[in-house]
């Protein structure tokens, strides 16, 4: 659809244009916010005083910082991930969710895009060390990688039902637009941690 195409073009433009200013680990959440209709505001303050003033102004006007956007996004899909994890393990998802989430989020990092599996493994190991070897992290990484690949192959899940045809009983579903990600579409700016 045109919306999915436009979202992809905008996402690529954000990645290419603002790569030096935007942390590569957060490219995905900026793209997601744009897909949901949010605004992206990037501020590069020259000093700590300017950074604090910008942060204060954005907060006053309802901007969502990157960490908050990630948490809100995860709330929208974590129930599905818990169901998928529950079929493969006797450990309760709540006990491993933080590690699993870190793995899932790591798989979405912009710095892994276009890299071979070996290069990805090396970059993840370099960034996460021993944590990257933990089974919950690895399971989360595998699911995050699969989530992103499906997004690329089928387009915007909000518009295309991208994850409906996946083979597992607990396929990765698009966000429930009535829950957390709806807040991303409230058209408030999303800014990164200054």
C-alpha cells in the first residue's frame, strides 16, 4: 500500500539523513513511531544547558523520549511474545522477560542491517558480552530478527496483516492498535535521550 511504501521511504530517509545524530540502536523505534503517525524531532544541543532546556521544553509539550517509546512498543507485543515463549519453556516469561526483551531489541538495531549473520553475531557479542549467550537473550534475538524480516518482506503490519501467515501457532502479531502503540500515533514528537 502507499502508506507502507511511504513509511519505508521515510524510515530509510531518517536512517540515511540522520545516521550521525540518531543512535543506530534506536532507528527501529523512530521508524515505528513514524509508521504510527508520530512526529520525529531531532535536536542536537551544543551543550548540557541547551540539552536540559530542550528536554524540558519537549517534556512540557508532551514529547515522548526514546526509552518511553520502546517501553510502550514492547507493551504492545509482549503478551504475544510471552505466549510464544511459554510453548517452548518451563520458565515463566516474567522471570526472563528483561533478557528476552534485550535480545529482541538487539535484533532490531540499525547497526545490524545489511550485515551477514557472522557480522551480526560479532556485533551483538561485542555490545552485550556474556548476556548475548543466555538462552532468553538468544530466543528474544531470534524472534526479533524474525519480526523484522517479516516486516521487511510483507510491509507495514498495521496495514497489511504482515504476520498472519507465519507458521508457528504463536506467530508474531502486529501491534494491537487499541493498546500501547496507539500512544505513538497521538502525533506527539518522539525525541531521543539528550
